[in-house]
C-alpha cells in the first residue's frame, strides 16, 4: 500500500514523499482495518511538516490530521463495527491507503453522505463548534467578528452562527469573496484596514462585540481589538500570518480584553467518549442535511502528494485540497 511520509522538517513539497509499505491484513482482536476514502490537507498538516506544530513527530513520520474510511475487516472481539461501515478515526497519520485503528478510536458515520465532505468532519467543524459554544455565552442577535473568514473553519463558523441567530462580521483578504460568504449566511464581509473599528461601528449600528475569533495573529489583533467591547474575548486558533499577536497596553489593561487560545487536540483529550460521539453525530447530521458544507478546489491521488501540498499552500484557492488514497 501507499503512504505519505516525510523524513526531514522543511518545505512541504520538497520533504514529503509517497512510498510503498507492506499491505495491512490482520487487525488485532479489538481493532478495525479500514480503507481510507478521503483526507483533506489542513494548514496544521503543513505546519507539522515545517516543524512548527504544537507537537513534533519522530522522523520519519506519517501525517494527516483527519480522514474518513470504510471498514474492510474487524478483529474477532469488535462489536460496534462491520465490513462496509463508514468511520471517522480519531487518531492521526491518515494520509495512507489503509490503517488499523482500535475500535474505541472510531466513530460510526452515516454511509450515504459524500465521503469528501465527511473527511473534513473531525477538525474544522469541531473547532468552529467548540469555539462558538465554550468561551463566550452568546445569544441570538449578538455579533462576533472573525478573520480568515473564507477558510474551512471560517465558513463553518458562519454557518453554525447563522443557525443560532448569531451575527457575523467576516474579515477576508479578497473583496470578491463577499457575495459567496453572504450566500452561506455571513452578515457582513469586510477587509482589514486602519479604519476597521469605525467601519464596523457604522455597519453594526454600534453593536457590542464580545467575541473575536482569530486565525491570523500579528498586528490585525490591534485593529480587531478596537472593534470589541470592554472585557471581550479574543480567541486565537491559528498562526496564518506567522507573526506573534500584537496588542496595546490600553487594550489589555484599561479595556481588559481577554486573549486566549484554542487547540482542538486537548479539547478532544478532555471530553469523554459520549461528549465526542454526540458532537460528531450532531456535526455529521449537519453535513448530511447540507447545513455544513465546505467547497473543494481539487482532489489528488496519494502519488500526487507533492503537487497536492504545494497547491494547498497557494493563495486564491476556492476551496480545500483533498487526497483520495484509494481513487
Ligand atoms: N487550533 C486548532 O485546533 C485549529 C483547528 C483547525 C484549524 N486551525 C487553523 O485554522 C486556520 C484555518 O484552517 P482551515 O483548514 O480552515 O484553512 P483553509 O480552508 O485551508 O484556508 C486557509 C485560509 O487561510 C487564509 N490565509 C492564508 N494565509 C493568510 C495570511 N497570511 N493572512 C490572512 N489569511 C491567510 C486563506 O485566505 P485566502 O483564501 O485569501 O488565501 C484562507 O482563508 C489555520 O491557521 C489552521 O491551522 C486550528
């Protein structure tokens, strides 16, 4: 079978390779052998290859934060899964044709949903869901502001917020994205500018903004901070600009803005199995009813992994890059 692997940290399309390894055949008694149907390339995967992620892999390393798979064979003590079931593995190293997973690390998924949409269930929808639910108590009619709003996470935030009646101010780098984002429920779409605070004040009629969700970092936080009410929360979950967050002392001391971070991995570690199961079932039901949907720019085979990671790093993408390891 084929797998994607990197042996040195560095520029993703230079250090990643598709290699052949022996096929898998015999899952252990509590294990499940799955064929991987689809996996997205996430910015976290790219950070991982660059050696900039929160945990460092022992090299050479497989990678891939998420995938969706189809059960091929089960161990003799496995009760919850059978051949043909569609499953979400909760572990990593998913850019492979086949993998063996302990049954307690698998979530059963409906088998009639587009596997490409399901392959993006584990990370971005859960990130958007937890960031909206677990930090600031929001009521219908409240405003939030986010940057990188056309990203996979950003689009999930727009859609989930809309379902709850929460209004979104969405900062994008490209003005031409406004109508697409409004079509999926964005209330306002703006671009970063020195006059962001006065523009937002005018567009929201002076509405209070208690939550900012940021994937960019750097100096945009100075301008987002000006849009927020006193004691508002800034939730940083990405480092797309590659720069450290900047805030003024006025914002931290006198305005008492609270800056905190979100990382999905520890959240999943501290949630119990039922909470994880309920969250993913709920989010899968939203994918099934097409209330959650992320556009796809292109799909690649595992053999084309170098091309795929290069494409995923490109500016101006219209959607996610997906790998379909088994065609
Ligand atoms: N903390 C967590 O647990 C967690 C979980 C999931 C995702 N994330 C993070 O969330 C972010 C989005 O992930 P995703 O999978 O949703 O991304 P994605 O769908 O691959 O989209 C990438 C987005 O990043 C934007 N972008 C790239 N470089 C930028 C820069 N220098 N300044 C501003 N925007 C920039 C792109 O804008 P253009 O379209 O204009 O190029 C696009 O909107 C990433 O930082 C990722 O690491 C974190």
